[in-house]
């Protein structure tokens, strides 16, 4: 008996659940967690489970429809914009914001040329204090 050695590829059949999850992600710039997405999706599909949301988020990531951002934390955030772009994470409030500068795709070619590696994409993240947290810090008297 011959063993099937082909890898499974993610199913591409669209479901209502997947469409609603994608719509929720694309309607926000907040880079939400799966729990936040779940709460939003439940407003339209009350009987959806958290597990279904997690599975669909992973599938959407695998299909290249969304980005999963981990930032080294215990939970992921998701971005409905899968195009190459950079992010800023505030170290005080944990907000994740898009950085409005062009992605430097030439970096990938430079790494290929210098090291001979096969580069598929790159990710750059900036860490610091957002404008709102900086203002709060300036207004808070030090002891």
C-alpha cells in the first residue's frame, strides 16, 4: 500500500465565518488579539467558538490574507493588511501601530547578495513610547 506523502495545503473554500473574521480585521487598525476578534465576530455570529476563530486566523495567516504579529509576547496580534509594512509597539500601553514609511525591499536583495541566503520577506519592528504615552509621562509629576 502506497503512503500519501503530499503535504496538505490549506483549504481555500471561503466560509461565512472566515469572511466575517477577515472583515473584522480589515475594519480596524488596532492589530487586535484573537480574543478581541472573537468578541467582535460574536456580534454577527453569536454561536461561533473561540477555537473556530483561532483556526480561521491561522488559516488566513497561512493563506497570506493576514499577518500574525508576536512581538515576543505570550499572545499574538493580527493585522488585516498582509502587505509588507513596519510596526511600532509602545512599551507603556502595548499599542501596535503601523509605521507610515515605505518598506525597504532592497534589504532583502542585499542580504541575498551578501550572504547567498534565500530570503522570502523581512519584518522590522520599532519599540518605544507612543505620542499619547509620552504626553502622559510629561504631564505626570515625578516624585
